[in-house]
C-alpha cells in the first residue's frame, strides 16, 4: 500500500517512475503490473517501454542462442529463452523444468515448446550438476554475460554489455535527464551496474552485501516500506 502511495505521489509531483527488473514482461506478477508506473526497464536492460510505447527492444543473437540450447540439453540441462510475450523451453515435460517452475510458482501458460521467430531478449539455464554450470559459463564466456542465480544450479544469460545500468543510461539520455536527478533502488547482484548509472543510488536493508558496498546510500527493508520512507525523506 505504501509503495503504491509513493508512486502515485511522485507522479503527481511531475516525476517519472520506472520498474527495472531482470525479468521479462511475461514473468511480472499481477501486483507489479497493477502499479501505475511511467514505464518498465526489463530483461536485464534489453527492453524498455514508457507509457506503453517501446523505446528499445534488443534481441539475443539467434545463432548463439541455438548453440547454447544444444549445449545445455546435451548436458542434461534446461534452456529458457525469454521474450516479453512468452518463454521458449524445448521440453515442457522435463523433470528439472517442472521442479524449477513449480518452486517459483510460475504460470505454465507463459511457456511454449515452439519458437515463432527470434523474439528473445535473454536466456536462462538450469543444470543438475554444478560442474556443468561452471563448464557452460567457461565455454560461452566470450559470447554472453553469464551470472549465477541463487537457490538453483542455474544462470542468467545476457547479451554482452546488456545490464540495468546501461539501460538506465540510455533511458536518461532519451529523456534528457541528468544522472544527478535520477534515483535507483535495488537489492540484488543484477542491480550493481544500475547503482553506478545514477547519483542517488540506494541499497535496501535486505540487499546482498555486494550491492550495499557499491550503493551510495541505504534504505530501510523493502518489506518495511523502505521505498516510501526514503521518498518521504
């Protein structure tokens, strides 16, 4: 409630509010979608829309994606090719896929086992063995930015140079807004580059330690209305 109130007040005062997420649009939950924000920066900085108008939409290289999918499958893993509308998974009956999806309570309807063109901004991969995850990251390190996820033997796979920070820079340039007049709030490792893209960078109290080290300021816990309290201040 307080977060929604803060967003409403910011917009009334003439400010712009964006949700910046590592997720693609189809993975956003109903609460996030219901927030009356100015726009979204999604897919770890590969997609941006403002007032329902797409500002940029960068696709993952199709040849690299196909090679990665083949490698992942050959090592008993599951590739996830993520677009704004749906996620392509070659085998929807794979037990590792089911474990991953059920654990995160993701709606099955966003997954398809058929591709319709190259509509993907990023990838994800889940493995059964840690050795396979490390080998995959080493094998493709020159073709993509690969970062470990927590809770599973899995990775996020991004286009080289694609991150939230670079996307925020593009957005600020488009809007002709100085980085000194921009604020960012985060709690995860994929927020690190975003902290450097703005002058007013805040790590939530529940953030990982690495993010707290690079953020300029601290905010209360996200579950303690940290965003609202910081905006009041």
